[in-house]
């Protein structure tokens, strides 16, 4: 009898502690309440990420707001930044025109909105609000003499403005003499010793 009792206790206990066998599988029990809370948190996280993405998309597609600035003399435009000028249209060149006041003249870029050259007329008195950068005004808002305003904007030409580290045109990295045409002589070779 002692041998049977020993076999029974060693039989049940030895399976669990036997080396080389994986431990018995345990099922992880999660309460329905905890699963519901996890689902709600996951839905809120996905909604927050989607909301951030939608907000960025909307901000890029909408026109940027411009502060209502008091017009300043054109001669005071020396530093880049937001600016407003009031004057008469002196000349029109497609989507650009020259505005002048008693202190001077400046070029105004109206972007695609003024490509047909009919946005303003020569001699018209207008107020332009926008950013002064690279020597001219990138128009954002135009107010006519009768008080009506139009939102306009100049396109962002990132490919025209190169920053440090960006590669210039395809021939810029060639040295002197790279402009030789076909049939020109090659540079003289080194004399051999």
C-alpha cells in the first residue's frame, strides 16, 4: 500500500515538475468590464489620431488668417514679415503689379488669383496686406477703395528657394571647362616621367 500511495503522489506531482516539459497552460481570464474599458480606450485613441490628421489637413487647405494691419509707407518696408501698404496701382504684369505711394514703390505678387492680369487696374487705389519677403509683397488680402476685400494668396515656390544642403542644378557641381561643346579639345594630359 505504501508503494501505491507513493505512486499516486509522485504521479500527480511529477508531471508538473518534470524537467523538459512545458508548464501546464493557464488561461488568462479577463472580465467583460475590463475588455469593454480597453475597447473604449482603443476607440478614443484612434479617434484622437484621426482628429489630429484631419485638423492638419484642414489647416493646410484653408487660407491662413492675416492680422488686420494699418497701412504703412512703402519706404518703411525693410524687414521681412507681415505688412500692409496703401497706394495706387502703377503697372500690371500678369499676376504681379507695382503699387506706389508718396514714399516709394514696391512689387506685389498675387499668385494664381491674378494670373489673367485683371485683378487690379492701373490707377486703382487699393490696400494690400501680406508678407514682405525677398524684396516684394506676397499679397494675402486686397481691399479696394469702396471697402470690399478679397482674399488672395501667392503660391509657395519651394523649388525656387534652395536652402543649405540642397543640391543646385545639374551643372552646378562641374568644374571649369564643363561648358565645352562637342568637338572641343580635352584638357592637356600630364607629361609622363
